[in-house]
């Protein structure tokens, strides 16, 4: 179980692209996003809409994190305090870099999102600072602590996911403290039930990821109908907003209604997709190919940088395009190319060196732990 699962990286990359498309459409064409605008265009309620359902894509992220973090933690066998320290830094430092970049862009384009909202009617464009932009110290605090304490950011609103990622990772670390798989499964199932009772359905994804990992590692993960599982997951994940009311499904329990940001449906559908990507040879080959590996490599930088770009550069470009169709098409293509170029550069010159530094820090922390243990042994 030491091999790198490139196909899961590829799946993460595809999900990151879906989040980018979701936010572009939330800003420019909210009438195609039921989560932003009830009674959206009929196309938004078809299975095709899974391509721009960013909230569902985040559920896929969370299930993947439960799986991958658990698998990596069991390989390293470090004490939980080392794992938590490294995981916090892995999330907080890139997040802080993104809030500082957002501060800079918002300082240059302080009202572009507000002006664009007047044209498109997008509610999502209101989820950022406008007019008076806080100072860089506020951006640093927000990235290092605020996103984990308040669970949100008006510098970069995708950072709401950092708190679930950190807490979900701590759950994985705690489960991995037990050597026996049955205990890890018991913790995962118990936490899933607690999260359901608390109506924190997004957190259910992490226990589901742990369960998938344990079944996969033990060789007990079924191999039946993986492609069908993915297709079913995609259909479920395509529905959002007021879909239940539109289709006459108001009788469904609250936990199964899409207006609850997917409720319990999204974790289940995300689990089906990850399962299918683990068991389908065709999907493994497709997602672990050159494009899949590339998207997986840039997925985190792309996720972190795209929203500040949309609120500023994309918004300003749209305002200057004067509704000309060709100009808007060029703006969209150019914006995507710019985001991918910045994500590529960030992954190559920032992400890779940073991961190397974290690896060195983990080694130093291991040495510190060993040294303390030797001192205690000598004293005894």
C-alpha cells in the first residue's frame, strides 16, 4: 500500500476544475447555478450540471482527504502532534499566501465585484471585501488563524474548506492511533453518526473516506459495477438548490434535500465516485494519465488562486468588455489560461519547495521526539 495513487490525484484535479467553473458561472451567469439563484435555467437541473457544481466537488475533495490522509498517516506512523503540526502548516501557509495575493488584487480593484454584481445579479459576488480593504496584517491573520476559527474568509471565500480539512484530518490522525482496523472503522462510523445528528453533513465525508480506505487496504472493497457507481454519483451530484421542489420531491427528509448544500446526498455520491475510481481500470488509466497527473499537481494552487482573480481581474475585464459576445468569450478563455498559468508557476516554484521544507520539518520533529525519548530513558 505504499504506491502513490495517481488516479486519485487526477480525480482531485478534475474536481478543482469543476470548482473554478462553478465560481466563474456564479459570477458571470448565476442563472445557470441553482445554488445561487432559485428557478435557474432548465439546463442547470440536468446531469450536465455536475460539471459546474462546485459544492459537490468539495464533497469529493473531503472524501479523498479522508482516504488519502488516513493512508499516508498509517505509512508514516508518527505521533499525532507531529501529524497535526505538519497538516496545519500545509493548509495555513498556502492559505495565507492566497489571502495576501487577494489583498493585493482587491487593493488594485476594490469595487469591481460590486459593479459586476449590478450587471449579472450575482449574490456570490457579495462574499468579498469591497471599497475599504483591510490591511495586510488582517490578511495574514485571516490565513493563519481566522479561517480555522471563524470558518470563512472575505479575502478568499473558498478558504471556508480549510477548517473542515484540518478537523477532518485530525479525525483521521486520531483513528490511525489505533493499530487494529476494526477500531478505526468503529471510530469512523461513530463520528459519521455524530456528524449526521449534528447536521454537519460536509464532515461526514471524512469518515466515509476512512471507511473506503480500510476496505481497499484489506482487499475487501467490492469490485462490482464501478462505472455505474460513478454515473449514479454524478447524477446525484448534479442536483443543487431548489431541485427537490422543482421535481416534486419535497417529501424527502431534510437531510436528503439539495438545498442543504446537498445534505447527506453529496457525501454518499462522492463516496460512490471515489469507489468507482478505485475499482474501474478504465478510470484508473484515464485519471492517472498525463493530463490527470498534471491537474492533480496544480489542483491546490488552482483552488487557492482562482477566486481572487474572479473578484478582481475577471470582474474588471467583464465590465470593460461591454457585453460584446466575442470579447466575453476571449475574456473567459484568457482568464482560464491565466489561472492555469499562475497555478502552474505556483506549483513548480512555490508548492514543490514548500513540500520539501515540510518534509524536512517532519524529520526534525522526529529527531526532537527521539532525542527527548532518549533523555528520558537515560534519566530513568
